[in-house]
C-alpha cells in the first residue's frame, strides 16, 4: 500500500513524532521477522512510531524504510539521521448494528 501523505498530514505527524522514543532497533541481523512483528505490534497500538537504524548506512536505511513500510502496509513520514518515522492509520472501529 503506497499512499502518499498530504503535506498537512505529514507536518502534523512530524510534530507528533518529535517527542517519541524509538520502539524498535534494527541491529546486526537487519530486518528480521521478529523486528517486523515488533513494528506491526507498535503500529497497531500507536499509529506513529520511530525505529532506530544505527547499524545501517544511509542507503541501507532508505531501503529498510521502504521495506518496513511495504511489509507493514505503512507510510514513511521522515528520516532523521538514523531514526525512521513510520505511520499507519488505525482502522476505524466497526459500529455495532441494531440487535
């Protein structure tokens, strides 16, 4: 799912992400299934997360951001040095019909 974020939404998400701490770290093992599962859990709980990619070079961080977003159906917000900011809107809760 590659949906482009509007400039206004991206600006809002950047402001919201400012005070967040990273919830996952990309280590020497790279984008393991365990890391993707942790990102999935964090996105389901918070919508907006940071992932630290300290062990990766610049091009590898770009690739990692793209792969995480593709595998998690999320959108990239920004890269700040070695930190990736990722967003996935929570689905609207289903309304219960009349009983």
